[in-house]
């Protein structure tokens, strides 16, 4: 099978995965207004390229978290990846490292962080959810530091799980509850069943180990977000710094006001994110917040943006608006679900190649030459979202 772009991999993933798994990958909150708005924000921007520029030598290297990477992207944190493929987190980390990118391991991972480190010599970051029992987070941070993870990404947009209607429609829940509908869903997707089925239900093994719960995590804890610490607030940045001595980033900032709070607390980076449209339906697109956030950010703070990144040209638009890069969520997972580690590598190679093509067509030879002067808004995100269906 030949895939020409991320959309092709998405369609292949839809065919391979049972409906409940694809819905978990693809779905957003409630009416999915925010999910569509994320994509519409990119589509609302038009390019104004420069021509007759020497673009024979191209440099896509990006500086993030004090290091230099091959291009301006991070393979972002996604939870329960074992629903898509066996050893999913290890494959994602290895593919990211091969592409010259960092990989962020989710608290809700289905591979131990030590195993992910063994699988990849690339730069690894840890995404952190803080549970009511903060000893769990402290243990996760200690284990990650011992394994050589460089950066902590605190997710702040999930005090509770957003309302995801597709879970009810497809019967998705963890642990899986066996029903005739679920059994048929699985047996009618034999490629997935052959890869995932022999290993049993995916488990949140990192949480299990750090919570000292043993193997039966799903029976005693349920999903990760059911026991979030809802008292977490800005003052707790100091608590995090007591237990984490690397770079500290905040993920899930959805307003310029909260970005200012992050700057005031001297974090190293901010990810403008609405959780891929999976939490609060009706939230703004992170791309719409980007320019103003960048204009107020100290030079020492890196800004990333996520949500709706499906093309290399999307990465160029984000960088032109001032982002240091993008966080990739669903795109690598489409490759993972369709073709395992090789699929992830191919998706990342596609995005990098598209970025290079886009830069040359814009008349740019490095990231510094991607500026707002190359962009023009030809429609509002709301206009595009209204016609997206």
C-alpha cells in the first residue's frame, strides 16, 4: 500500500482499527466544535510567497528546550497507545529519535518509561498528570530523571475528563466490557486483533508502578483522569520544581492571561493547546492565540502549538506566527495504527518533506525567514469551520 500523505494514513488507520479504537483516536468533545476549529484555523491562513529567491540550501533545524532538533516538531504525548499497537510507546519514541525529534511519554502510557528509554536513545520528555495522591507524580518524576528524561510537560487542561459522546456510541471504556457488539467489532478487524489481542487489554503500567498497585491497575484505579488532583494551582509550580530539576513546561494553556501567569512563574516553555479538541468544546484554537502570546513571551520561553497539524505547511504557518514548533498528536498515531513503527517513521518523513517543499516555495531557507509577512488571513476560522462538514 502506497500512502501519499497523512490523510491516507488516517483512512488506513480507520480500516485497521476497531470502531471503538478509531473513535478514541479521532474523536473530540461534545459537538466537536473545537476539534473542527483547530483545523479551520490553519485553513484560514493563506500564503504570500516570495519568488526568485535562492532556495538551494535549506536548514530546518529548530532550537527547543535548550537543544537543537532536525525540524520544528515534537512527537507529543498521547495516552493508552496500546489500544492501537503492541509496544506503541516504544515504537513512537524510536521513530521520533530517528527523525531527530523529541518524544513526550504520557503519564497514561502503556509502556514503562524505562522500557521506552531502552528502546530509544533520542531526547525523551515526560508528560505529567498530577493525581490526588501526589506521591504518584513524585515517583514518576524520580523515575523519569533516573532514566535520563530531559523535560517535564505538565498538562493543566484536564481536571476532569471532557464529555466525549463517541465513547457512549462505541461502548469504549477501560477496562473493556465484553458485549456482542464489542466482540464483533474486534473479530471484524483481524489485523488489529492479531497484533493487540494476544497481549490482553492495554494497561497504564507507568501509573501502576508509581502508584504501587501491581498489574491490575484498571480494576483499582480506572482511567487516569478519574483521580486528578483538582486542587492543583499556580502555586504548585514551586512544588514541581522541588521534585524536577530539568526543563519545566506547561501544556494546555488556552488564554493569553494564563500564558502571562506561566511567564511570571518562569517556566521554560508553554504549549498552547486545547487537548486536540477533546476537553472543553467551544474553546478557541491555539493558533488564534499564538501571535499575541509570542509577542508577550520572554525570549527565554519557548512556545509550541498543537491541534490540527496534518501537513508540513501547517508547521510553516505556526513557525511564521512565532512558534518554536508544533506538538504532533494524531498524525503519528495514524501511521502507528496503520503500519506500526514503519508507519510512524513514514508520517514523520512526509511532514518533514512537506515542510521543506513549503519553505522553498515560500522563498525561505531557514526557520528565521518564516515570518508573519508571508501570511494573510483569507477567512476567519469560524467561516471555515462552518463549511468543514
